[in-house]
């Protein structure tokens, strides 16, 4: 599956003062799985859904 790149989105990391630029859906998925805080409420669920929906759309277009 090809990963679509987009304009960078800057997020906070779990290290104080460290920011990370995300430029594709694979990076988003990695951050959601590996680095999201233990509180996985509505914001987490919405982020996962948006990421999965976006990746599914990429698969359909190929």
C-alpha cells in the first residue's frame, strides 16, 4: 500500500518541549498505536477512525 503524503501536521510528543511533524497516514497510525497516552477516549477513537478511513480510501483508489 502506498502511503499518501500531505502537508506536515505538528504534534506534541510525550517528551516535554519535543514536537514532531507528521506527513503521512502511516506515521499517524504509528503514533496512535505506540505513543498515545493511556487515556483513550473520544479524541483517540476519532483519530483512529479518521486514520483508518483515510488508509482504506487509499486502498480503494489503487
